[in-house]
C-alpha cells in the first residue's frame, strides 16, 4: 500500500520542521509597522513600451534588505518602473527562448501576462522559494496552463530549485521538470496540474475553500495561523468551459474573498478572434455569479492599474474578485502579437529577432540581466523570513492551543492519527442487509470522528448518496468551519474543487459524491485527480441497473471498465459492509491515488468470507470447497453481484462441484499482488471461470481467460423495477450456474 | 451495416408522404386573417386556485372548430380560465397518479410546471399528434427530464398514439413507452433524451441551430418552408450544470431568436432550498450571456403572465429568450409542496388524497374529464391541418425550386444521395505519408460536396483538428446558411448541441472535434448520442502520446478502452488514408449510432493492404505470409501502431516466420461479423498473438487471448518529442518482435 510516498513524506518532514525552527520573531512586529502608501506615489510613465527598456527615469532605489518584506507584503512598491519592465521583459524572453529551443509551446500568454505575473510573484505573493510546501504560502494557479513558461520563468526568477536555467533549457523534453503544461508532481512550486481548460480556476476555488475552512477551524483571535490568498490566471478558454462557471458560482456562494482571479482578456483563442465564438459580457456574468469585478484596461504596461486592482480586490472580503486584465497576446512581437499565430507555436528565429529588436532586448537566449537577478534575489531571504515568522507564530499557537495544534499539524503533514482504522465499522453475516451506499455513510460518519481532514459532500444528492456527516453542519459562507460541502448540481466543478482541497494540504481528505453514471460529467476532473496524485475519494452510488426505474440515462454500464482502464486510480466496488469498510481503508490510505467507490442503491446481504484484508488485496477468495488449489470452477463477481456468485456456488456445491468464489473488488490492487498470491487465487490450470457483474463485460477476459465466460451487460439499461431488469438481462444465479456447467 | 433502420425509414416515409398529400390549402389563408387581440381581453380571475374547479365564471365558450387553429397559432386564447385550470389539474393528477402507481418518479415538477406546459401544448405549439415527425413542428425539450410525466401527460392529452392511458399506467415499467426519463427512441413525440441535467437545454440549442441553418439555406422570400420554434423547460439543476452555460452562451452568440427557454424557478433542489448551493443572480448571468430575460412572477396561476411572456419572447427575434417562471414545486400538495420531499418520490396515498381535496379533484386516478378531453381533441384535426398546409406550401416550393427541394427532402428524409461514397478519397502505398487528422480533412471536404446535411466544427481547435470545410464559411448569427460551426472551448456543449442537430432531421450529419483526451469533457453528451441513436461523428485528433510535448494532460491513454466499453457507439482508429476513408464511410452510414474517429497528429505512411472494405469489417488481415490459416504468430494493431506491427512482421518474415498482420480499426464492427469470418482472421488454434497500441492494454486480452501479449501504455504519458516517448515507453517494432518470439 503506497500510503506514504516520497512527496508526502517530504511534506511531512518540512511541516514538522516548521514547529522546531520557529525562532525568528522579528518579521511579525516589522510587518505590523508597514504602511500602505497611495499608489499615486508610484511613477510609471512608460506607456506603449516598445521603448520600455530605454526609459531613463530613476527613482530612489530602495535597498533590497528594506524592500524584502515590505514590498512583498503590502504592495508598497518602490521599485523603479524601468527595472519592473526589465524584469517583465526577462519573463517574456525566458518564455520566448524556451519555446524556441523546444520548437514547441505557447509563447503568447507569457508575453501578454508577464506584467501581472511579475507583480504577483515579485510584489504581492508570500512564498518561500526554498520550501515550496511551506503551509501558509499564497497559492498561485495558472489555469491557462499552456502558458506554463510564464510560471516556470517566475519560479526561476524567484529562486525555486525546481526551475534552474538548465530546466528552462530542457522545456518540454524527456525527464525535465518543465513539462508542456504545469504538473504539480513534477515541479515543486506548481500547486496543481493544469492544461485542460477550466480545471485550474476550479482547483483555485478548492484551494481558497481549504484556506477559509482551515482558518475558521484553527485561527484564534490572537493568532491567525491560516492566512493566505489564492491567485489564478485564466484565459478566454477557461472562461468558455462550463466547469469554470460551476466553480465560480460556488466561489461566490461561499464568499471566498481571498480568491483573486486574473482574467487574461486578450481577445484571441486558437481559432482566431474571440468574436467568432465568445461574445458574451463576462463582467456581467461574473457579477451575476456574485463576484466583485474590476477591469484593468491596460494589462500590458499599466502596472499601477494592476496594483490598484489587487489592492481593491483584497479590500473586498466577502466576495471573490475577478480582475479582467486586457492584454495583448504575444505582446512585443511586431508581426505576430494580437493573433492566434503566437498562441501555440514558437515565434521562429526571425520573429524572435524582431521581438528582441522591438523590445530592446540585446541579450543572449535565457539570459537574466544582473540587475533583474539582483532584484529578485531578495525573495530567498524574504521567503525564509516569512516562514520563520510563521513558525514563531505557530510555536506560540501550539503552546496556547495544544489540542488544536496537534490536529492542525496532522492536516498540515498528512499523517493519519494512530489507530484511525479501528474506527471502521465491522459486520458479520448476521448484520442486517443494507445498501452499500448506507454502509458507506456509516463508514464516513465513523471516519469523520477520527480523521480531522475529512470533508466533502455531494452534487445535490446528499440524501441519495448518503454522504452527510451527521456530527457537522454545512460548510457555508458564514459557517466555513463545518465539513458538509453542498456542491449543487455541479459534478465537474465538484471534482476539480476537491482536487484543489486535496492538494492544499496533505492531510485534507476530500470526498465527493453523485450517481456513478454522472462520473461522465466530471471525468476530466477525476483524471486530473489520478494524474496529479490527489487522493480524492469519489463516493459513487446507484452503481448499476440496480437503481431501477430511473432508466438507462441513469444506469452505468461501461463505467467500471472505463475507470479500470485509467492509470493511477483505484476503482473499488464493495459487496457488503466489510468490503465497504475495506474500500474506505484503502481509499484513506492512498493519499496519492484517488479512489472511486461504486455503491449500490439496493439492499445487499452481509456475505460470509468478506473482509477488510481481502479488499486490500483487490481480489480474494470468499468461499471455496475445493482442495489442492484445484476447484472445478471459479466464480467471480464484484459488488452487488458477488451475492449472485455466492448463491450459484451454493447450488453447484449441492451438485457435488468444487467451487471457489472470488471477489474482485479492485482490479488494480489485485494486479499489484505477487504472482504467487495471484496463482493462489486464480490458478492458471483452472480455466473454468465465470464472472458476473452488472456492467460491461469489457475487460473481464483478462480474469476469466479465453475459455471462461463473462456475464454482464453490453447494452444500455432500461426503466423498470430493479429485480425485473436483473431478470430480463440475465444477471442471475441461474445464468451463472448454466455458464459454469458450460465451461467446466 | 445498420444504415437505414426502422425509425429512419418511417421518418423517410412520412417525409415523403408530405409532398404527395398536400391538398388542404385552407389553413394558409385562414391563418393570415387571424388577429392578435390584447391580453386584457382575457379573463383570469381565479387566483390562488385551491378552489380552481369551483369557479363559476362562464365566458362565452368558443366552438372548438373555431378555436382549433387560431388559438394554437396566435395565443388568441378565448378558452375560459376554469377550463384551463381543469386541464392544468388534469396534467397534475395524471403525473401524480402515474408516479403513485409506479411508486417511483418525480411528481413535483409536473405539478409546478403544468400551467406553462398546458399553455405550450394547448395554445402555442404547432405539431401534428398523428405524425410526431412532421418536419416543421415546433420542438419541445424537457431539459429537467425527471419531470417526464409532465410531457407524457401533455402528449396524452394532445392525442399522440405513443402515450395512451395504458402507457401512463405502465409508467416506469418494463417495456413501457413511458420510461423514467424522456427517451426519444422509446416515445415518438419526445425529441431528445434527457435526464442527465443540462443536456436538454443544450440539445434545444442544437435544434434551434438546425432550424436557423435550414431556414437560411432553403427558405425563399415567397415561401418559408422552415419556420418553427424550439421550446425548453429547464430547472435549477440544469442551470447549475456548466454545460447549460456553455450552450446558452453560444445560443446568444448565434442569435437564436426562436429558442424560448422556460426556467422553472422553484427554489428547490434535491438537497433542499437552492439557498444552500445556488444563490447567483441567474437573470443577470443570462443577460451577460446575451439573452432576453423575462420574469413571470406567478407561474402557478398567472396564465396571462405566461402568455404575455411568450408573446414578448417571440417579438424579440435576434436573441434567445429565458422566461424565468417562478413556480411552486408540487403545487397543490398541501403538506409537501415547496419542499424537496415532493421532488423525487410518490406523494403517498394520504397526500394524494389531501391534494385531491385541496385542488377539488373528485376523479378516479388517470381520469381525464370529458370537457378537458373534448377541449384537447381539436389538436388532432389542427395538427393534420398544420401538416396539410405545410405540405401544400412545400409542393409549391418544389415546383418553383426543384433543386433546393430535392436537397431539402434528402435532409428531411435522411436519404443519402446515390453514389455519395464515391466521393471518398482513395490512396495507394505510394501516396504521401500524412497524419490521419489531415486525411480526415480530405474526407470531410470531399463529403461536404455530396452530403447536403454535413455540418460541424471544432471546440476552438479547427486548425489542429483540421475540420474546416473549405467550400463554406462560418455559421454565424448573420451567416446561418454556412456550415462551419465555431463552438469555442465548450466540448460538452458542443456534443450536446450536435445531438440536437442530429435529432432535428434525419439527414443532418453533425460532426464535432477536439483533442481525443478531451472527450472526457463531453463524455456525458457522447453517451447520450449513443443512447439516443444520434449519429454524430466525433472527430478526435491527437489520439495518443504521438502528440508529444503537450504532455500527459493532453495524451489519451484509457480513452480507446473507455469507448470500446460503451454500448451503441463505434470507436474507429484508422491507420492511414484508406482506413480514414473507411471510417468516414462507416460513420456516415451509421445514422443511428455515433462514431468516434481517433486520429493522429503525426504523419503515418500509407500501408499496403488497408482498405475501406476492411474497415467495414472492423478487423481484417492487411498482410500474411502464412498458409492454411495457420500463421506462426498474429500481430495486431490499430491506428498509428499498425505501421509498427507491419514493420515487425517484415523483420520476422525475414527470419522465416509466417506472420499475419491484422488491423483492428473497430472492435464493435469486428464483433458483428460472422463466426466464420472471425475464425478466418483470428483462428482459435493460433494462440501466439501480439497486439500493439499506444494506449491502455485494458481489454486487449479479448483479442490476444490468455497466451498472447498486449503491448501498450498502462501509465500516464509524458512531455517530450513524440519519437522519444514512443521509444521510452517501448511502443516499438523491437518490442513487438521480442513479444512475438516469446509467445510463439
């Protein structure tokens, strides 16, 4: 069981370090003295900017030791504009050069968004480059993930070890830490995995939710240990995707005031001008959703406009803010800017030269001018100071509030409380028959008592999915300390928000729920869970034709197969109480691999032979009257059909057959067992095998073999009472018996 | 090949009948004389309505022969309000009684939406109950599909043969025509399949797009043969789903003025009051999207308000209209109305009695009072008159515009032009190597010349998916006659809109495109294509790690397997030019089964042995040096890896092996071949089999058997140049050769 992997461990170690080295208390008092000067004090005369670097205006250069904390904390920006523009152009050219070297990538967004990127990472955000996992860091999400060179350039300038010059030079190459889209599992400093559009802004909603929740649970009037912002940049593409509307509707509903999203309004998408497909009034839509909306008309050189917008956004505490920043895609490229051609291809040597000329950039590729390097260098000590200050604060917190601190540390480090698994309910064959969705609720409620990071909810099906944690109220705008999250009918947003929660802190264990068939609505988010190693628990009820009358639109058929084919995800279909508990044990332990639990609407008996330990092996024998590992026939099933296999076995045994019944609750876990174990369950010599599952037979040939038989459903379902459909579709003990006789 | 199935045939026959029986010309002149009286002329004194049926106010009863056409056409409603209320209560009780008998279903919506439902079907919509497929009918979509008893009750009252009293009594039972959610393939009169929320409103956008497109192409100043409205009812659930925002953004962008959507604003969803998860300002959002928005404050008894809103909506010709109708869910139920408990469960005998009492309904279950029956009976002759009038109009059109009429009829009837398949391009091994996405473009452009119903586009990836039809311009608000549809980055909406287009007219052949991995965004819509027998063509490029640098977020792995497991859909992965042409031939012929074409970004050679005929069989031999159907080893591949299999075969043959190479371009088509054919391709005796595919190996055991070997990718991809990833992942001829030696 990969319950504690390297990353989780390193996070845990870093997190633990926090409370041991909290000695520097200076920052705290220092910060409180910082004033917020008016922006009129800033000078930014440079406008149309192809002459950016020629500006000669020289304001007093603040010493870097002075700037270090204040500028970052407060937008008290006294850096001269010429240096800002030089830094912005550095970002642009790092992106241009990396894309050019790879001859692949998206230079347009970094060139257009460099100003807001610079202001965020250089003036606004609080982070520690040498510990990308410092708990209280501001989170940044590049929802328009194709523009990842923007983020890599910023991480590089800020001093993150994950993006050195050689990493920029190996952009999009095999084994590099700078893949074609931002991947949190490759590049420390990247919070979430983006690229599929709209996912990132929804992740950001999850990150902001996590902050609001943890702040409400753990902050004290005298110590705000949880206090960070979540920033995102999204483009026209993200705006068009439905998932962003879903997540943004929730962000406003929840009053996530510390979520600040920059909308890169550049009027260009891959197919050309957004006029051809995207003419809605985005501001008005966001106002309708309940956001505070600000428009920065000059995102190319309007540094003060951007700064003022961020200040205003921070002042609005009860609403998330959308800062629409009108930019020019590919800014600086004389022949390709403001066109789709700069979106997703290298500029080409000629246009790179022209852009260097145009922006007055005399340097070699990948060069960071010394003054820019010097300017950014303050972020390493500043980041260390932020973390040290926070460590001090937390040490004091821990002294005063030891119980809360312990709980908080377990969330921060991702360490499960010792003995947590003892809370899982157990069942005997005499326990009452019940739907696994109800058994799931028993597990969730048992776990809620012992797992401080467990929180989640349903897409408007709480009373059908049975996901309410009875000991808690609803997470809402004014009750963010609670743990029942009401997602509304927004499956896709729900999944992506849970990814954000999971990746906020290793000890947060988000779960979310809908009908199993509606995983189709959220599949892109589930895939990102799997790819980005976010251990979300997907509670998917009504998992077959067993839901009955709602009919084929609501009856999953191909869904089990479709997730068994997906990498790095556990597809679990428990058969009864013990298996449901086992599924939860596995799901909770797998913090870097999401789990999907397929659960029944209908009642199922508690079967003899099922066990938590069995589930952990993925496939295991629940009953057997054979000897010498040579049954006459092996019957296999999952979930609600395991009962049918067991019944068929009983009948066959009455006729003198040696029959083994195997539960295949998780194919992935079975695959991971030793060959010896697999042979002990499925001896190669026994080719008489029959499987039964109320879903597609696709894939079962792997387990039943060429001579076996798979009973399942290779058509869409039907609207009728469940028992009737089972019978009409031949998902019966009689069918299993007949097949067993046929193959053995 | 199920190219012409029963439904398509019946539609074709009905459509053909149109032009032969167009004799009744009275309606045309009659209609033009109808005036539009002010609504103040109407009397609707009954308000809070528990006393509805006791109202004694008796206005002049217009003879049904007079009412017949005028009321339906023009909202010239002179039906007395008491009869309207009686009809509305009939609808309510048919829903209540059917749900009660089934002890399953959703009574709340029909009870709340009965007034708007009555007005639509009794006063507004033009349809012919005896020919549900009459071309020029108004389309109605119940996007909140769980409320299907509303639609069944309306179809029943209107005189559709598909919903007789016995059908209402077998609601949600095995084999009935009244399944738990509306299914177009079960119930003539139901246009599309709804239930999964948000799909229906997006389908409605597709239906309205089709109307606007066909009207622009075929209408003449003197003859508007295409002229109908599309109505939809959507609820809070539909509003929360991202897909509805995507589709509604496009509806406004395209100026679909004849789309009128009723938003059943009842403030209740399954989890309770919408306050818990849905507090956005929907009106403002829709205004932002560019819709005309009207609010009917009293949807329960405000008949005139509803009528006035529809009139206003029709007057706004350049924008779709959202009519927000505030209703009470479960209206009339004294103890359960306005609560979630009435949403999705039978009321229970006691509450049914109380509701009968409350609404003054003395009748037995399923009873339609005689005066209500009499009132609705006019729709059968009125519908016949509508169709006859239209037939006359079309006959005249045909005389004047024979060429257009012929094209129009082929779209209306779904008949493919004779010899259309000759337009498909052919290739030889000497034809230049090319990416199948480019070969796909050649096919699309060849087909555009011969298929009048072909139209479609991409989700902002036209230049990557290669889907532009060069002979046409963009379908836009002011150029709706064109055929390149620009969907923006809205995959889910795109799929559902295409379902609407496909189900508008049997001869419309919509295609849509994105990267294959982003089928995850639109999977719910694709599943509805398959379920509802909508022959959409999904053009899915960048179909493997072969896309290279964009990395794992963009590289499909499990997608082929996931669609192979889905019922009633063709998953095609062509290897070269001939196979791409074959895939298009299959896709075009399968009008009741969607097709997905997985296409490469990278260049592929034209392979000897591939053919259109081969593709039609799903799996076929492209080369073989064995005799007696006894090769030493069978190598199999699909798409871009078929080339690798062919290369490996060449090497192995050099070593003296008898090697067969099989292309498995479509598993579904191969499954449908005779046992003899299958044995001729994959002889049971030959167990030495190796497959290669740049995707999950899940499912391949079915073809390679227990002793064979499947080469594939059971992990996520990577960001690097494509060739490098292929090599690192072992998707190589060397690997095939090694495996072949291992198994043979």
